[in-house]
């Protein structure tokens, strides 16, 4: 029989491991397996192909994008995305000329409204493309942003 | 955060990438929003989300995991 303190330690450490594993797996429940190559460094057109293959994506003016026309500091560019479209389950933000063009993928449940704000980084002036997924259908909206000072060398 | 392309000014070595990969928002322990991201998000991404219905006493949890598998979370009970 193990000394009491050691037994408590073992019991406790098993509990920690189980909690850690449970947290790890539950936290990873979202965008299923993060697909590393989607977030890789590549041309935006290549990333688009990886994400959507050759599916057609139509422009939709019911996606509202709010971005500055001129961004003084590319390290902090605020973006607001909203839409009245129903049943949007994913929102992608791509920055065409960034070294890693895919900035974020939002996965929304039916509890969430399509209203998101965030801050992105931009290396140089280019289009910011937002693609929303409505079940099997894809829509996009984009806006050109002039960047005065590129934001990718600033951590 | 570090995007992996910056160099240490003294040694000239690349500084390894370090950023949050995934943020999860839960309402009463049910996942409502997940964000997967990489180095193109700002250092302070300052997210805003809106949920359709939240009542007094509901619990909102934000948890995140970075590319070194470090995890953390914070809870908030809706009041007022």
C-alpha cells in the first residue's frame, strides 16, 4: 500500500490529466480540425482554391462591410461585418496581399447574430474579401483598403 | 503575438510564431461561436459578437488556445 500522501498525489494528478484532456478536446470542438494549409503562407487565390475548390461565389450586397478607406497603421485595421442573410454558418476574412491571406474563420451557431467586429493586420494596400457560407451557398463582399504603413513587421 | 516573420534585432534570428489559434465562445456551456485565426489578426483583435437572446444569469465563457497549446478561459455571468 502506498503512503497516504503519495496516494493523494496520484489521485489528484490523474484528475488533472483528465481535466486537461477534457478541456483540450472540448475547446477544439469548433472548426473541427484546424486545417493548417488554409492558414498557410500562399497567394490568396491558392488559399481560395484550397477553401472552396472551384465553387462559384457571387457578390451579395446584403453583406455589409465596414472598413476604413485609408488605414494609417496596417497593424490595426478595424473591420465590421454584418448581414441580414439567414442561416449564415461561416464567415471567412481574407486579405489578398498578406503573406498569410486567411485571417480568420468564424463559425456561427444559430444563436449568434451575423454581426462581428475585429481588427486585422494588413501588409499593404489591397482588397479585403469577406466570404459567408449559407449552407451550400457562398457569397462575398470586398473592399479596397489603402494602407499607409504596413503592419506585418510589427508583431 | 508574433507572426514568425520578425527577426530578433540583435541576433538576427527569426522570432518563433506565437499567436492564438482558436477562440471559443460558449453560452451556458454550448458553443455558439468559434474563431480560427492565424498571424493576420491584429495583436489585440478586439472582437465583438452579438447573440440573439441572452437572459439574466446566463453564463458566457470565452476560451482560447494558442499555437503552443496553451489554454485559458474566462467566465462571465450576465447581470442587469
